[in-house]
C-alpha cells in the first residue's frame, strides 16, 4: 500500500478479490474501471491479482469508482449487525518506514449521519442502560482497559481490551462491568439521519 503503507499478503488478496468481484457485478471492463478511478491498467491488474501494494488513495479511488466505501474493500465491514474485531484481526493499512508507526482499521459503520465520540469508564458492577437511537444508527465500541459486557436484545457479548465491537444502537442495549477492575472504552455513535 504505497511507501510507508502496507498490508499483509492476505489483505492484498482480499482487496483484489473484492475489486474483481465488484467490477464483475457492475459489468465494468478493466479499461472502464481504470478510467473511472484514474489508475493504470497494469496497476488494476496487479491489485486484482492480489500482488499490488496499492496506496490508500488508490484503494479509495477504486472504492469511489465502484460505488462502495473504502471499508468494503478492506474488509472492515460485514453484513451482520453485531461484529467484533480484535487487535490481531484488524487490517494493517499503514506502516511507518521506521519502527513503531502503524495504522490499523478495525471496523466501519454503515449509517449516514452525525458521529459522536465518547470516552467512557465503568467501575466494577456499574451498568449503563441506553435508550434506542434513530432507526439505522450504530455504535463502535473500542475497549482500552478491562472487559466490557454488552447486552443487546437477548445477546450477551464480552469485549476484552484491544477489541472493537460494532452494534446497532436503534434498540435497547446495556453496558456492564462484571469484572473486579475498571473498564475504559471509547464509543463512536453514528446517529442515522435517514438520508
């Protein structure tokens, strides 16, 4: 993925397969997609073959030309309403040329609307019961310390530190700290505007 950018061979193959499948679904030739995305045919062939170390900008151009979001091509989105991704499963999309710099994408929301960023903590035994947001709204929960328990409908999900969870927030749900230590997490709430 360009200089200082990079993904594993598995990620390159995943992006290539997604581009190839979407191009086929839309009935686009390689030439038509290259023109729409503003990239060369050899670059597209390398991407679809899972061999190109394409830049994030190139992947974004392809996503726009295919009428999908960046997250759809890198696998940060699924069709299931509740999705959990650990740090090990996150897509590495950027690496610094030297040691230490790393950019990982865990999940993406599907809603359209305003986003809210929240920093939360719960002491042992504390619980928060949420009221439903507008239909189609979602949350991303990134646990930084401890283990968070999330109740959604009849489902109970344990979210350990280093994991990101996506849930629909258009229904009743709760957060609970069942552990003996504090839990800290970040909430990104996307309130669907219905557009």
